[in-house]
């Protein structure tokens, strides 16, 4: 009778089986790369993956052109709803319903960043068709680019806010002391208790009025989502018909609910001119369609399995993911609790109202996750 414990024998058997499978896997996948001409990777076969243009690829230009107008309509519709609901009494939508839509948009932004942007970037930059330098020694390039994009967005956000704050500070100092209380910058004592100041920024002993701050935040959000929308549109413009189906549905939801979030910011900013609101709406609404149009224009010259395309796609997707994550977390950390306090605190059925906003946030994330899994 063996004196070795049964669980130890089981462990040895499992370890031997794992080692055999591990050795078998690498014996089947190890291969030598034959150099062609300049030593490029395009045109080679890597672990069963062809790096040449797929001859069976189906690319329908009319379908991609139709996608331009579909995305344009979704972007405009989502952005206009909160703005129109604020100005037109007959079409006024309950404020709570708009904020629920905004909460859904936050979930959509975060889920889209991770599932529809960062994951494809990891796949693209991990492809065997890329040069060995992309795999040897460092494999976290997609996450690095996303991190850098988020850091750059935070720097831009902070720098612009600082600049506009100091600009308003100089303006207020030039006014008579009797009118200083009407400025958007007011003196506060930071050593005492400051009430109702959450959501505002304090710089050098000055408190920026929430109305002025909301205007700045609307510009910053506009910048961030416009930049990444162009890149996302470019990705839609170059993919084949099979991938377009899922990506188009995801982008339609994304642009609509992101438009709701932006439209809510624009409406809260209370800009002095309706033309100003229309301009911000148009810039965002046309950003993704312009990207799609550019992608359609260059699609015929690209090899989607080639190293150049995969690197560009991976970097762009990573950068977009970083921007989206920064925007999404900024909205979730700042706007979400502020909206909840304004709409729910002290109201009848307060806890149900709060739960509705959380459900909207979760629903937005779940929708994009569902699209990423089944479409």
C-alpha cells in the first residue's frame, strides 16, 4: 500500500498533465519566420493567422455610406432632446427622465470604452502579424496608450480650467468693489465651513460660480467626445460588412446616449445664444460621420490584416478608450451624485428615485456588454 497521500498523487497527475499540454501547445505553435525582402510581416502566415488581405472580405460602400447618416441622426437626436426640453415648454420632458437618460449614457460610455474600444485594441496590438518588437519584452501597450490618453485629458481639463479661472479673476479685480458680488468669482474663506460648494472649484481663495463652471465643463466634454468620435468613426469606415453590423449598433447607442449626456451639460450651462448651442451640437454630431467618411475613402487602400493598419487601429482604439474612461468616470464621480442630490433629496419616494438613476447607469453598461457579446 502506498504511503503517499491520495491528494498528493492527484496533484502530481494534474501537474504532469498540465506540463504535457503546455509542451504540446508550444511544440505545435513554435515556427521559424522566413524573411521576405525587407523582413516585413505582411504576407506571412503566423500561427495559422494570415497577414494578407482577406480575398473573401465583403465591403459594401453603400452600407458604410448609410452608416454615416444613421450615426448622424442618432447623434443629433440624442444631443437635441435635453436642449429642446429645456427651452420648449410644450415639448418639456421631466427633468428626472433626462437625467436617467444621462445616467444610461454614463454606463454606455464606460462599457463602450472597455468592451468596444480597449478589447479590440488589445487584440490588434497582440496580433502575430505585428513586428516582433511589439511583443518582446512588453505586452501592455494598449493599456499604456489608454493611460496616457486619460492623463493628457486630465492635464488639458486642469489647464483650461486654470486659464479660465485666472482670466475671470483678473476681470473681477478690474471691477468696482460694489459689483464684485455679481461676478462669477466670489471670495470665500477656506478655513471656515463652506456650504453648498460641492461641485465647484476653489483656486487661490476664489470660488468659481457653478454656472460659469458648467460652461467650462460643457466645452471640455465637447472636446473629449468630439476627438474620440472622429477616431471611432474612422474605425467604422474601414471594417468589413460582418464587423460593421455589431459596431454600428454599438456606435448608434453610444452616440445617442453620449449626446444626451452632452446635451444635458449644454442645457445646464445656459449659454447666452441658441446659435452657440446649435454649434456645439453640430460639432459633436458631425464628428463620427466625418470619421466614417474618411474611413470609407481610404478603406480600399488598406490591408486590415497588415501591420500598419493593426498598429493604427490598436493605438487609436487605446487612445479612445482612455479618453472615454476619463470622461465616463468624471461624469460618474461628479455629475451623477450632483444630479442625484438635486433631483432626489427630500423628494417623495426619494430612495426609489435614487435607485432609478443607479439602474439607468447599470442598464447603459449592460446594453453595451450585451451588444459586445451577441452582436
